[in-house]
């Protein structure tokens, strides 16, 4: 009798479980589907204005229109537009201009058009976003978060898309270097020093080493490190060497100023004092005090260590040596 009671209770439990599962499934199936909310649309440009066409713009802005005709943008937008936005020419960058026509002089109406000057008042983020509509990726991949971006520079701080002032790049100055010098006055002074990179001579430009639009390095170097950047020209210093000079492998800037110096070979400090910043062994000649009196005509005993290339008169292979007996970089 006990067996039948247990069996009946078990069957009842199974049936109840199945019924509960059936109710749950039915509830899920008949529950109305939640409608997906559409993504919020981007706010309309310039307060919902409409495009008026290039001819209307040039009717007032005749002089800028003539300057613009010589630029790469004018050739692309007028002769070979890639999409509908480029076909509207001026408004491809400034946005639709119908609201601007209502009161073009009033400063309060500046919000009706995207301007690319500091006094117009358009937020820098909006200016940059308009440029990146076409110029996204490539060399500008790392623009967000770059030093120039975080210091609130806009594209128009370096570029002038409305006139062909430079040979390439639509820069606001005639050359890349002059454009960079607008802010980087210290580097301009370095390039005028006695020993300097041949930038002012036209053999190099700032963008040979730097990417102003952003890189993975803090100083906007095009390579992964200072040394890798230098090796792109100074390949003989790359090594590997049998005898390595530790500061050379660490960072070229330990001894050199990459832009310019009043000392020989772009050195930070004149030799032998440069070498003595590290080499101060009291047992040898490394810690001796060298001065101008030890030069020829200086009034004191002449020392070869302050003449010519100083320490490198003997340690000539200072960047590294592959000679079996080159432990002291003398050969």
C-alpha cells in the first residue's frame, strides 16, 4: 500500500512540474515584444537650415571665392565630387546656409553657420568633426587624445583651406616649418644655433620626424621611440655592436639635442664635460677638471683632452664598436 502511495505522489509531482513549465513557456511566447527604440538622430546642422548653393555664397564672398578657386578642395568639390555633400561646395564645410542669410552681419547669428576662425565662436570640437567627415583615419588616426587635440587646437590653426598659401597641405604659412614655428618658438631658436638639423636649409622638415596629427608617442614622433626615429637617417648608429655604449642604446637625447645646439654635433654640453657627467672614476683621468686654460694659448699646460674632439680623440667609436679589442671604443 505504501508503494502505491509513493508512486502516486511521484506521478503527481512530475505532472505539476510539467504544467508549471508549460505555463512559463506560454507566458513568454504570448508576451508582446518590446519595440526597439530608434537611435537618436544627429541634430540638424545650423538650426535645421537648408542648402542654398555656392552661387549664393559667392554673391557676397567674391574675394574668398576667387582665392578658394586655386585650392585642392575647390578642384575636388567642383570638378570631381565624391558624394552629395561635396557637390554643395562651400556648404560642405560650413553647413547649410539659409539661416545665415536671414541676418549675416549679426554676431548673434553666428550659430547659423560653422565658422573656422577663433572669433566666429564655433566650438573647436565641431570644427574638427566637420574636417574629419572627410579626413578620418590614415595619418589622423591618433588625433583624438593627441597633444594638439588636448590643447584645443583646431585644424584651421595650422591649415587654411580657403587659399593656396603653401605648395602642399593647404597650410596657413608658406612651409610646414613656418607653420610649426607659429607655436614652437623654442625649436625655431634651436634651428638657428651653430650646430643644427638642416631644417632651415630645406633638407628636412618637422614632419620628417613628427606627425602633428597624432602618434603613439608623447612627442608625436613618427617612429616608436627617439632612437628609432634617429635611425631612419643615421642607420650606421643602429648596431647591433659587439661593444655597446649604454647611453647610446638608451636614448640619443642623453647626449644630443635633436633640434640644435651651440656645441659641436648637436651635443647638449661641450666635451669633455658631457662625458664627465657619467664618467667620474677618480682612479683615472676621467675626474680631472678640464678648462679653457688648458687649450693652446690658454696660459696653462696644454691638454689633448680639451683639443679637437676631446675624449673622442681616443675613444673614436663612441656609439659602439665591433672590433674584438674595442671595449673602450678606441677602434
